[in-house]
């Protein structure tokens, strides 16, 4: 696939225009395994469970492919010596899952009932039933919640420096947040931007010392402590931000070309509230070195259960684990 084609897929996906054809298979039968979510974790679970003859059904979501669909070059996924574009990695992995018979539905699940087997999954009015469920719904970047932030999303406001950093060559950008992600994004952005401002609401970073030190030593980065962004302003694209100092309550407007929001991720687990055990911020809890959740027969893989590593390769690894766990669980519980 040419870089041009990939770029247009990437852009179309960002604009919400990629609609993968869906091969709708309305199952009255009870499935062996349904996989929710189609990033590296879900697709790897699909490859393994398809090759184990479990005939998996994947509900891949309206925006199939997960976070890698908004990434450009992936250089740290083993097996690609020269790197690979995120969307292409997801497409070939999907093809690999399809090759072994995975069936796909390109819609979002809207409701689940995990209170007894078979588990019930709804897409609107349509009900699907399954003996085992693999949840790989991933996580999404958090935003500040300002109306102006929404207005300029994709027009200077971004939550992914890797995706959009290169658009800010020799410009001024702000990174919001004080955690490791903010440090990583700020450092990365100095490759392109003339100046990077970190806006943090407190007077110390939450980030690990090594990453914070790297930022503080970088001559292209300056930190604005105890401050928040009150408004993003511009004409068509971002031109400036309104900052508020939380100690003095003073506001000031700063010229700015880009705003990178790096205040953490939210696991996509709203669907399972009250049905599966989660930590205080909503990540699914898994048992020991397995993908078992608090409900027997329901497994979790990828970022939805991982606040720490959040890498494509670790997601894929846990997807493999979930498929093996589901297969063994079915064997032991007479489901297959
Ligand atoms: P964190 O939750 O660690 O940090 C979020 C930061 O955003 C905090 O500084 C927080 O401020 C700030 N924040 C949160 N909400 C708001 C808001 N509404 N307005 C302004 N600021 C806000 O998230 P990260 O994504 O940075 O990291 C998540 C995990 O991933 C961590 O465990 C981290 O170590 C790990 N990680 C590791 C990396 C690595 O090792 N290479 C790279 C990236 C992440 P406050 O501090 O005041 O709460």
C-alpha cells in the first residue's frame, strides 16, 4: 500500500469517515467466543481463537482498529525492521484474523448482560449470545472538556504527538499535563516545534523522575506551573490560548499554534459498569498472570486492563493470552 493511500485512510479515519464493510452474521446460536474491540489485543485474540477452531465473532466497533488507526509510523512493533504505518499494521492483522475465519461486525456493542451464561451482547436491538467473552475495548485519550477544545480538535488541538507533531515544524505548541505521557509528548515535540510549553495545574510533576528531568533539561521546553488552559482561541486553526494561574487567578493570552492534551487515558469500560470488577479509574481487573476477569468465562486483554505498559505489542501479547484462556476455559467447562 502506498504512503498516499495510507495517509488518506488515516485522515479519513480521523474524520470518522472510514466505514469498513460489515459482514453481518446474525447469530441465533450461542457463539463459542465473542471478541469486543479490534485493536492489537482483539485481533490477536481473534487469530488465536480462530486457529483453535472456535469460530470467533468479533464486534470490532464503529471505528475499527483502535488507537493505532490514528498513529503514523510504528517503529517498535517486532517483525517490521523498517517500521510500519499504524493503520497498515491493523489492516494486515485484520486480514490475518479473517484468513482463519473470524467473522466481523463493524458496530459498537450497546449493552451486555454478564450475569449468567450464555453471556448476552446487544448491538441496538440485535442480541448475540456467547459462552465466553474477550473484552479488548481499549482506552481513549482524555480531554479537558472545554467547548473551544472541541472546536479546534484536529485543527491544532490533538491528543497524540506521534500522530500530529510533524505538522508543527518551527511552531509554538503547548502540552497539558504533568505525567509521563506529557513528558514523553513534550520531548517528542521538540523534534519539530520551535518551542514547547508544558502547562501543568500543580507545582510538581507526577511523572517519573527520569522523564521529568529530561524535560527540565531540554532547552526547547519551558514549564508553566500552577496553570490551566481556560480557552483555546483561533480562526479556523489554533492561534492562541487563554491561561489562568491558579495561585493568583490572573489570566493571560499566549500565542500558540498547537495544543497537545496529555492528561491520561480512560479505559473504555462504561458498558461493563456494575458487572465486572474495575480499579478506581475503570480499568478492568484481571487475576494474577491471566486474563480472567471477575466473571468466569469473561476475559480482558490490551489497554482496557493495562494502565501501565499500553503498548501495541503488550496488547497483542495479552490478546493471545485471552484466546488461550478462553479456549482452555471452554474445554474445562464443556462449552466447545
Ligand atoms: P497520569 O494519570 O499519570 O497523569 C495525568 C496528568 O494530567 C497529571 O499530571 C494530572 O495532573 C494531569 N491532569 C489530569 N486531568 C487534568 C485536567 N482535567 N486538567 C489538567 N491536568 C490534568 O497519566 P499519563 O498518561 O501521563 O500516564 C499513565 C500511565 O502510563 C502512568 O502509569 C505512566 O507512568 C505510564 N506511562 C509510562 C510511559 C513510559 O514509561 N515511557 C510513557 C507514558 C505513560 P495531577 O498531577 O495534578 O493529577
